[in-house]
C-alpha cells in the first residue's frame, strides 16, 4: 500500500521553477532516499508533501490525506524534521517538546515527551535550556519533536548535515530503528553513503525526477556490467583481439587489467576467460567492476546538466 | 477553533516571556509609569488650574457632559467637580496600558518565531493559523489587562491617599467597572491582534515595532476622544463601545489570518 503519492507535483516561485512534474509513490514502511544537489527542490518537495506550502500544479496524498487541503488532519499523522532545528532556545528541552506534544489530541504528552527524551539520550539534559545544546543534541531533540506524536510518516530534511561523524552515525542508527518499527520515512540527503545504507529505493532529483529505483537497478540501468580481468602481463594486440570477440561489446586496457563489457555478463564470462587464455593471457583474477552510488548520482546529475 | 491548542500556545508564550527579563520588566513597570504620569498630571492640573479649568469653555463643555451623565456631580462644590472630571479622565488613560505593552511585546511574537526558525516545525503541527494568532494575542492581552486592573486599583488607592476619598463615589461608578471589566479586555485583545499582524508582516524587530505603532494608532485616537471630553461615555455607550470593540476583535482576527502568509514567511525567511 502506498503511503505517499505525488502526481505531477510542480512548484514555481515567480519565474523560477523549483520542482517540475515530479511523480512517485512510497510504500508503507519504506525508507525512500531523496537525493539531489543544492537547489534541486528537495526541501520544496518536502514542504509540499508536509502541507506547509501548496503546489502550483499537481497534487500529493500522504497517509490518505491531500496535502493541499485542510492540513490539520494531515499534520496529526506526519512528523517533520526541518533542515534547521528551530527551537525556543530559552526554554528547556522538555518544555519545548511538551509544547509541540500539546497539539496532538490522541497522545499523553508527558509520557511521550519522557519516552522520546530517553530514546534520544537527552533525558539527563531535559531540564537544560536548548541554547546550551550542541548541534547534534539539537538534531536529536528535533527528531524527538518529529516523533513525539507517533507519526506514521516521517519527513527528514538533511538530518545529518553539519553533524560530526559520530553524531551522524548515531543518528543513522536511530533512523534504522524507526524504519524497523514500520514507519514510512522520506529522507532528503546529500549524503550518498547514508542513502545507500538506509534506503531501499533512491530518487535522484534536479528540479525534475531524474531516476527512482533501487541502487542496484540504477547501477544496472546506467552502467552495463563490466568484467575486470587481471593479467600477469598484457600481451600486445590482446585488447583489440578481445574486442573483436562476438559476445564482447567493448574492451579496454588499464595497465595489466582488461576491462570488458559483455552482452551477457553471467553467461559469457567463462568463455571470455577461456579465449583470453587461448590468446596467451595469464589470468590472475576475474572480478566485476563495481559502481558506487556516487557514480550513479554524478552520472545522472551531470547528464541532466548537459 | 480548539481551546486546548490555544491554551498550549498561551502557556508557551508565557514560559518564553518569563525567561525574557527585559519584556517581563517592561510589562511589570511600564503600566505604573503610565499610571504615575496620569496621576501627577491630574494633581498638578487640579492644584494649579482648578479655577482656570472652570472658566475654560472647552472644559465647561466637558463638565456639562459629565453632569448630564452623572447629575449628582452638580451637587458638588465647583473645584470638586473639576476633581471628578480630571480623576475620571485617567480611567481612559489607563486603557492605554495594554496598547503600550502591545507595541513592545506583540511586535516580537511572529518575528521571534521567524528568527529562531521555530515557525516551520510549528506550522507542521495541527495548529490552525487562527489558533496560533489568537493564542499569541491572548498570551499578551491577558497579562496586559490584568495589569490594567491592578493599576486601576492602585490609582483608586492613590486618589484616596491624596485626600480625594470624597470623590470616589463619583469616580468608581458603573461606568468605571464597565471600562475595566469589559472595555479593557476588548482593547487589549485588539491591540495585541494588531500587534501580531504587524509582527507577521515585518522583516525584523525594529520594522515590527514601527509597523505596530502605526497600526495601533486608531486605538490612541479612540482613547483621546474620551480624554479630551469630546464624547462622554455613559454606561450604555460604554457597553455598546465594548461590544463594538469585540466585534472588531473578531474581524481583525479574520483579517490577521488572511494577512498571515505562511508560505512567504517560510520561503523568504532563510
């Protein structure tokens, strides 16, 4: 069942188009990574999905609620972690959370506040003013705020931006726990490792939706599988001879490595090795060239720029 | 509108206020400064210009309106009539208190949320714009009109201590109660709603204060009409005026909701 559905979402600001014709679905309990460069429309998309701003055209539904109508009901079932935490700095962490929890009729605010202060490891500093908190603590408090009413859907906008590696790691652990609880999570991020680690599917955006799939499918769609044959030495003419083989699409040399693109990598790999040996090559190892999510991302974003 | 959500906003605003010494002191002391100023003006005017006031055509007109509203005043000695006239004016002068507090503290209400970036998470909760704005207005208006009541009590005490106890039956009348129990809350809410509108349209604190001062000016005019004696409010006209102010409160709340452009606030405040 889809929890988030966006249909041709478009948002213009005067003459600038921030988001154009973006459509996608997110299933229940899924963590969707939303990747894109600065100014790609990630925050604008989140704001439209969270009912903070209205689309210029198109529409979205989140947990069965239209995001461009009366949003009070929508806001009872979503949690939003904004790009900047934004707290009442003179109030304590507990008082801040109590304030936000006080808007939801279906929860016991005091119990929920204590639960999430503890979950985020902030219970010992609950009585301290937020102004005294580090960025990582504020970010954890912001996540507690987004969760205090037990939302079904969570929007996280750049949750680990500016955090030190340890704080970012802890934060990812929290997101993983939330995912295991069955919450649907929409994660906007610059951090490709984070996206690959946490998300089943990845959307790459740059005003428009450039791609949306699992990292593996994106890899296969963008880069054909390539076999890397490590040789003891590269005999003269070997690269050209291999390239002429009927099941080989292309071949290139990289030092003593031969990088070969096959029509069918699974089926043709043994035959390739046999023919290389026949041509006088001494095969040391055979592997498949791996493409990182960064390769996919850069390829998509740069292709769109061109 | 949901009363629980409005109460939640009021409680938060008060918690923030209690941690802000400058605003807290302003709300605590400004009303007494206004009161002291009013009292000194009345005493000086009565002491130095009692007879001159009686001879002045403008004040004669005001006195005749006072006597028309309260015929018993005609029985008082001439200088006591002047005393009642002057002491009564301070009632309306005290209604300036919520307006003065609003110029300062309501200006901050939305601007502060913008600057601390706390508005976007707040708008992601189920709170409605009308609840948010009314909550913010009431959070300022309630202490403001409570301070007005305290000042009215202190003023009566000052009148007694300064030797004018005999004038009290002509000052603390039905109209006096209506001014403070009915009109003061209405004017306080109106001042703060207008202040919140100014704050939601302003770019920074200074801009907000200038805007709010401009917006609440009509309230000064309303009070000035009474202070100058151009119009003398009877209990009936005070009740009608108070009802009118509450109707205006409701209209201004609707206007505030329309003028509160959450999209431009969120998008333009980076």
